[in-house]
């Protein structure tokens, strides 16, 4: 299950690529929503007026795109997020019944979730053996994976214990000085903080166990947690 934005289509529409998006720990039933329908359900503000058409709806949405804090590998630039109009069009193409009025809320939260994911990756990168490398981590690529059919082993274990399933999963490839690391990110809806509170999200970010370095980093954090030593926060995103 991937971000509702079809970024291949966004790439066709503009020369600058967009970045993809992005636990209630009380036992509950497994969610069957796609990530896109979760966004629609959380922010739905009511039916779109029948007089609206795709052309008139997207014309009133902002086409401005925010630049992320996530460095793009192989360039001196950062990844760029989709605009409100692009986000709406992508959800509409996938028939998720988006509401134009919701885009001004959905898009900033979509971007903030990605920023949080990158921040957690930087925490992990502080545990990584830099071997004298002074360059910061850079995002090479990302891939949305179906959270229902391609669920991570940790997510499977949590579901078996009765916890809510993630509504989305991404794999991000991060490069530092030519050495790449794959990170697995499970996206969960968080606990509600009140009847009038907005949605919250929990991200489970960790290195994949497909390399010795990834296994070493996870073991280091495990023992660090037991002994009271967390990851260093000194590493910063390279702008």
C-alpha cells in the first residue's frame, strides 16, 4: 500500500520529482483501509458540490510545492513535495473520493509525516559506521509496498498479538558516501488525544536486516536502550 500520490504521474506533470509521503498500541481489529482511503476518511469534510468538476476543483487548489529537508542523492537539491492540486488529482485518479477543502490540511500533515520519518532515519544514521565520511545521509529512492500483502515481519508479529495493522509501508534507500542502507518504515494511526483533536501517526522506522550493518545498528540500539544510551542526535540533514 503506497502513498496516494502517483509520483510517476507527478514526474510527467512537472520536471521536478515529488517525494512520496509517508500505533495505536491498544489491541484492535486489523485495518483494511489503504493509505489513500485513510487520508480521505480522516479528513473528509463532506460531499463535494455536484457543480464541481475536476478542472474547476483543481484550479482553486494551490500548485505551490514545498521543498523538504531531505537531501536527494546525486544532486545538490532536496526532494520536493507534491502540491495540493497534484495530491488531489492523484487521489481522484485512484477513486478515493477526495474533497478539495481537505487538501490544505492533508498535504501539510503528509509532508510532516515524511519529515518525521527522515528525522528518525537521521537518529539511526548516528549509529552507522561513517568510516571517516563527512557527508550527511541522502535519500536515493523510496518504494511504497502493500501493507496488507507485503507486511514486514515486525508488523506481522504485532498484528498476531492483536495490535492495529499499519496502514502503509515504505522502503527508503539512504546513501552515505556511496554506501547504501535500506530502511523499513511502517505507518500507523496513533491514539486519539481527544474528541476534537486531529489525527496522529506513529512511525516504526528501522534499518532492514538484509545487511550486517543494519543488524549491527539494531543490536546497538537494543543494548543502548537497555543500558540507557540512546542514539546521538548530533547528525544533521545535509541541506
